[in-house]
DNA sequence: TGGGATTATATGGGCGTCAATGGGTATATG
DNA sequence: CATATACCCATTGACGCCCATATAATCCCA
C-alpha cells in the first residue's frame, strides 16, 4: 500500500522520541526513509507530515492559486516557511519539534491519522474528537459521501 | 466470478484470525490477494471490505477535491484515517481490528455477506436480521424489485 | 457411474521475526 | 564543556509464516 491510511497512537519517550507507524514508513520512498517533513496544518491544531518527495506536489498546488491573490502569499508563507525536516532513526523514531508540540498540545502521546498522500499528528483526544466531527459533518451529506465511496470505475 | 456474492459464517480462533471465504479471495486481483481494506459501514453496524485497488480509486477522487477546502479534510479524515489495511495470510485468514469488533459486536464468529463490488462483515445474528429486514422492505415494493430482476441488458 | 483417491477449505497451534518502546553511550554542535 | 541528537543494544508482545488436521468438495478411473 502506497498511501497513508488508518490511525495509530504511539507514546513519546523521555527523550522525546516517537515511532512513526511502520505502515507509514513503508509509504516513504525506499531511498528517503530516514527523512520526513512536518508543518503546521492550516486548518486545525495538528501537524501534517509526509515524505520529502511530496514537497513538489505542495508547491504545485500553491502555484495553481492566483499569484497576485492574498491567498497565494498567505499559503506560500504559512506552509513553506513553517516546514521542518526531521530525521527518522534506524528504529523508525523521530523528534517532534517543541514548537509543533505547543501548537498541537501534544505531550506524552501522539495520534497519527492517515490522509492518503500525507498524514496528520494530533494530541490524541483532540484528534479523536476531530474524527467524530468530520464524520458527523459528512453524514449530513450522505449523497456526496456515497459518491466517493461507491462510485464504480 | 469477479463479484462478492453469497454469505458465509466463519469462526474466529484464539489468535483472532478468521478465514476470508475462499470465493471472496478469488475476487481479489491475483497480484494483491494478501491485502484487503476494511472500514466501518456508514449506514449499519457492520464492516465493509474490499481489495486495495478500490482504495486507490477512492484516493484519486478525493485528491481531485479542492485541496484547501473544508470538505477535503472531512473526506480525507473520515475515509483514510478510518480505513485499515489487513494482511491475509497464506491460509486466507486475517485479523479483525479490535475497534471494528467493538463497532459490530463481533466476538467468536463473523458473517460475510457478498455485496457485489464489496462485502460486509456482521455479527452473525445481527447480519441475519438485517437480511430479513432488507428483504421485507423490498417486498413492500415488489414492482421496483421486479424491475431490477427482469431488466435485460 | 460408484467409490476410492486427490485436492481444497476452514481451522488449530508452534515459533521466529518485527514493531514499539526503553535506556546507555558516542558524537556533534554551539 | 554542556546539551541535544544519533547510534547501538535489549525487551516485550503482536503478528506472519510454517506445518498439521479434519471435513468437504472434486476428480478420476475401473
């Protein structure tokens, strides 16, 4: 599977290390399994992460916005300048930067949520609540959800 | 036959393993017979499952939504983080995640119901009751049922 | 075509490997 | 030199792989 899926709850040890879920590590290209990028989510108090290869895709999406709009500058600044690269050690663990811990409220445990081509890291309780809220909002729009889930090729 | 059809009742062993019905395994593409995806049904206390190929189509559709919209996050969260991938061993068995067991009430036995392009897994009693209820509802609308069954291609 | 032989499926269990986690020590970087 | 981080090793429990068996389905040949 080459997508980030499912959710995982991992502990942060005394040294601040946390395991990137094994199935997430396998999504990263074999060449760059020891490096990921992290940045603050624009829409929620969570961290978004992915392999370094995805940077190009993010750049493309931002480039598709109108260059002279305020959004362009805002997204460009908010995302690129906030990106940090982090090394994953041989056991698959990495350090969550202090600033991102503060931003998310993460203390002793981190919740990883697969999002397809990237993943999110949440303070566990907030992350679970977010999942419920999302699901509730979508159930109000059954039709569109069914479209995504059941459409046949 | 390349569709999930019929129903099967299989036991869950001490290790939590359960056999995916043989005829279901044969529906999966030969290349990916050792991995399936599972997710909570939107409409009932059951699990829905299918091959990983279907997930990739779903990913493509979500990816086409406006990346910076709220809908994107809702779909992405509700689908990707709720989906779990499970490995099917050489004997055709897999593990039902604890959370999905709780969601469905499955304990020692699992009922598999073919649904065409996907299948459902129910706690046996509830699954049978659901079948009866479905049929009863359909019979109230004989006309539309006949339409579906007799329509020629 | 009947009945024994072969194959497949569902199920049970042993055991090695890997993932998550903990901690000691070397190394780097300011 | 002090703090942070990378590397190495250890532990534990879960899971995958392998082998085994019983029952059911299929085959095959006299």
